C-alpha cells in the first residue's frame, strides 16, 4: 500500500501544474498598459517592452510619430515598441548596434503611380 501513496505524492505536483495551466489558458485575458508581462501576446497593445536597466517588462503603447521603434522582438519582448498603424519604422543609414536595429516612427506618404503613356 505504501508504493501507490508514494507514487501519488510524486505525480501530484505535475498533475496540479497541468490542471492549473489548462485553467489559466482558458481564462487568459489580455493585459492593460503598465501591467507586468512576459511576451507580446500577453498585452492588449501587442507590445511587451523590457525596461532598459532591469529585467522587468510592462505592456506599453505602440510608438507614435517621432518615437524610437524596433520591429524585431527578442525572446517575445521588445526593447522599443513597434509603430502604431499608418506609421513605419524608418532606420537611419548605418545605424546598427550588436545586430539590434532601432529606428524612428514616421508617417510615409502614399505615392501615386504615374500613368504610362503608350505611343
């Protein structure tokens, strides 16, 4: 009778982990601004930004015009949030630091196509 009890005690923590993990994923709600996050998918804004001097990450707004931006996430987080809709992250020439590239959010005007004239 002792063996099944020991086996139960060994399996109980893993069973509880699976049980709670399943319940958390079914009630997963997106986090508001300034709340702690682990990855971009946790936030309503879609940007989980890691603080520059600490390991903490918070949900932040996407970049407005003129703010710094980044388009590539590392380990599910950004160092600088990507731009808002209708803005593009524009990079200065030859600006790279350890393969992490930062740019600035800028509004890009849509160019109209010139009509071709056939003779």
